[in-house]
C-alpha cells in the first residue's frame, strides 16, 4: 500500500516538498488555511493594477529548475525576461548607479560614481563568489543537524578557506575595510536585507549574498513572482498532489511519539509522514501543545518585517527600472530603529519594484504598478494603522523628489501590507518574514532542523527552519527535509 504524506501549508517550501514527495510515489495532500496557494508569494489585482504581495527579487532560479528536472519538464517553460539594467540605486546626495548583469560594467560604475579603486570592487565581488561557492553546498544545501552529511571534499575545501570568512567580523566592518566611500559600504551592507538582519551585527560571511544580486543578477519571471507559485502548483498537480484549501490544521496527532495525522475543523486525516511548512514556532505553539518545545531554537532573535505600499500610478516613468533602491543617509540608525527601538526610522531607505516594466498587462496602458517596501520591526502591538499613514506621507514625498513631480495626484489605486497583516494572513509569529535573524555567527546552528528529534515522521520545510528565509533557502529547506525523510525511511 502506498505511503501517505500531509504537508501543512502551501507556501513555497510546502509546494516544493509536495512535488518531491509525490514524485517518489507517496500520496501527498497539502492542507492550506487560506483559499489560495503560495503563502507569501501571491498576488492581488485592483482596478487593472496587479501587485505581487511578497517577494520580488528572485535569485538562484536553479533551485526551481531542479524541481522541473525532477518532474521531467523543460525549465524553458518557466518564461523569464532579460532586462539590460538589473538594479538602479539612488542616493540622498543625487548620486545614481545603474548596475547591469555585467560585472565589468558594475566595477566601472562603482569606481566612477563612488570613487572606489576598480581592483577593490573586483576583489570584493570575486571574494563573494568564491565564499558563496564554498559555503552554499554545506550551509544552504545540507542539514547542519546531520553533521555526517557534511563530511567530504566540499567540507575540506571550505575549511581550507576559513580565514577568508572573517568569522569574528561583521558585514559592515568588512565592507568598511574594503571601501573608502560610505556610500559603497551602504550598498554592500544592504544585502543583510536578504534575510532580515542587521548589517552592523550580522557575520561578515553574509557578504557573499552580494554575489547573487551583483554577479549573477536577479531573474525576472515573465508574469512576476506569482509565476513561481503558479508553476509549482502546476507541477504539484501533475505529480498528483491533492490540495485542501480553507482547511486550517489545528493539531498534529501523535501516537507513541510518532505522527499519526492531523486534525482540522472537517475531521481527522491520517498519514505516515507530516511536513510542516508553517512557521516553526507556531507549529509547536498551536499544533503540538503537549510536546517538549525546543526552547533555545525558538527563543532566538527574529528577523525584521516590512511595510509594503502598493501604488497604482497613472503615468510611466522611464527613468525607473524594475528594481530601484532609494537610500537614505542613515543605514545604521535605520537598522537600530528596527531591531532595538522596534520602530521605523524617520527617514528610512525605500525599495521600489515595478512589475509592469516586465509585463505590460500588470497595469493599465500608460501606467505603472509600484511596490514600495520599507524595513519594519516585527509586530509587538505597535499602532500599525498610524505608522502606515505617517510613513505614507514620507514615501510619497521621497518618490516625488525622485521623479521630480508630485506623485500624489497620480495615485489611482492604493493598498498596503504591514507586519500585523503578515502575521495574521500567513500565520507567522510576529510577522517576521525570514524566521530567525542572522545577527549572530551562531544563528545558522540555532535554526530549527528540518526534522523533529522528538517525533518520528515529522519534518520542517519553511523559511523559519534551516537554512532560513528567502526563496532560494526555502526551496533548499524543502529539499533537505525530503532528503532526511527519504533517508530515514529508505525511500
Ligand atoms: C513583502 C515580502 C517581500 C519579500 N521579498 C523577498 C524577495 O524579494 N526575495 C526572496 O527571496 N524572498 C522574499 N521574501 C521572503 C519569501 O517570501 C519567503 O522566504 C518564501 O516565500 C518562503 O515561504 P515559506 O515556504 O516559509 O512559506 P509561507 O509563505 O510562510 O507559507 C506558509 C503557508 O502555511 C499556511 N499555514 C500556516 N498555518 C497553517 C495551518 N495551521 N494550517 C494550514 N495552513 C497553514 C499559510 O497560510 C501559508 O500559506 C519576502 C517576503 C515578504 C512577505
């Protein structure tokens, strides 16, 4: 008789886990609390303007390709769009950088506009690439909690380069050592945002993230980020995965410290294996109330959250690219505000994404759909209604200054997403979008493993489990969880 698996949640790692399990011939069911799949990767259309609700920067598309290959499908079906410019950076003093996917152009642009020695920029980018290539196969693609899986040539090579990881330094300190202009330091510190961390505290090793955006460049799905959800749902269905929407899981049923099934309002469902794609902390708090909690893992500092403004603008601005970053002058104070004061700095940096530059049908003709993101603290009961209203004035002013025209009368449609909504909509502890923060050099080791040490048959695949948040890591979380399951049950 075929074995049965239940996945709790249809977020990215939930979908990827379902594809992998169904592909092994396991009868796989996904239970999703919402009426739609994809978790944070969903989309909303208002009066002809389509807004991606969650991620907009896709790196490492090869982890999606892996799923296509596994299912015997051609990854060319996942249509992407090439853009000459990868990212526009705008500074408070009027400096502008236009970075393409060509590393030599990037080196020239940074040295000409920010006065850095080209060799220093090249050295930094090469180091990021080398560290990424040495570290990713170990820290991102393998379980740190089944340490024997790490042994081999890759570990030996990674250990040989130990001094270059600057284990006792921070991202900011290492960047400051490399560059002369604080603007360049700010540019490279920004990559802490990729996992919701503080660049003045996060380990220097995380500087390797710049490799993904600067050396490799973001990938642009033709239909925006929702294409990721749509295509994985399609793969999952083709593999025979069965979806149950609007069915929140209320309890994981156990017998002799082994999973037996789940309880929902509709009844009990039985399974041999369970993969929780739900936030790890809430899996314990809500579904495993009588189980011993892994305290140290669950008490770690959380990553930051965001406020996103969705603005339908009835005009086009050719000066803007798909991805634009508008820096303010105070990066340390901005991150201190988020992590220490649990508030947003009075003049934070903004990230602006326009998906109608990729797909014209994402907005009415002659218009643009703007997604404007600010780093925000996790939800601790702040008055988000007030904060969202206050920051909106700042956002409109900063964007108007950028385009040299008052954009307020051009806003035809508007909506927003705040940390409380993120917490409630996706059932995420305090609305932190990347699970635990990476502000300590031990963070990677304190993330929850992809399996339960206490309960047989229970696995964890999500941005809140190892190796962490962000799409590439969540996809690996699913891969590691499934590999552990396959190895435990000799499948
Ligand atoms: C605004 C925003 C911007 C982002 N930008 C980027 C970016 O540019 N690049 C990037 O790589 N990443 C980005 N991220 C992070 C990225 O979206 C996540 O890391 C990724 O989507 C992984 O999600 P996940 O697999 O952990 O699942 P989630 O998206 O967290 O989904 C979990 C699912 O579980 C469901 N669920 C919860 N509890 C239950 C229950 N009891 N029963 C049934 N179902 C339940 C939820 O409804 C949800 O659908 C961003 C996130 C946000 C919010």
